[in-house]
C-alpha cells in the first residue's frame, strides 16, 4: 500500500524536478479577435536585435533561424490545410507570426554542471505576436520566459536556449491553429 502511494507521488515529483524552469504561455488574445480564419501563415524571421545575449551575432543569427524554422514547421504540422511560409510579404488573408527575443543567454555548461544554483544559467525571454496580415493588428501573444534547471548537475548542463525552441514552437502552433482554416 505504501509502495503504491510512494510511486504515485514520486513519479510526478521527479518529472517536475527534472524539467526546466520558467514558462511559455498559451496564446493570449490581444484586443478583440473577430474570429477570422486565415488561409495561410507567414512566419517572420525571429528578431533579437536589441536582445541581451552572450552569443556572437553569427551564432545568434543561427539560433533565430532555428527558432523560426521550428515555429513554421509546428504550425504546418498542426494546421496542414494552411499555407505556411517563412518569408515573404503577407497577403490580406495571412496570419503573420512575429518573434521578438529580448534575452538569449547560453550561459556556461561547466558552471551549471559543477556549481549549479544559477551559476552559468541559460535562458530565453521574449514574445511571439500573431498579427493580421492586412492591417498589422496584433491578435494574440505568447510570452516566453524559459531558463535552465537551477540546481545544476548533468541535466542543467545540457539545457541551452536551443533546447527550449521545440516547446516554444508547439505553444505558438497551438495558439495559431484556431486562427487558421
């Protein structure tokens, strides 16, 4: 009896402890979304122009390209009927997905492994906006605030902002899917 109770508690507790900290919010409506369904999505290249970062411009550029690619791929997977492109001029029947990163810190894997407690921590912060392709009106927003596991060790040493791209892309696609036909 005690053993079963321990398993019911231990498994969820361990999974929470092993996950990264922070969150990627669900798509929150901004203003009044009319319920219009868009036939396509234009995923703009993620921007980190004024972001606090510890990466070179070259490496940050690759990271923004990867984040954009993953967001576009998840939207296409979640909404196969919609035409999803990663560049181009949006039409009046397109949903525009724009990512603005304000902080992108890779941190130090060795400090996370050996010291923990926030030393060398990695994080990514920013917003993803869903906009009307014709008017540019913001329809929805996803807040990004993800940072590595703070206690350190092997798991924390492998967490970089890139490891959070997939989760961010899934949240954005879940929010964009109801807006696409």
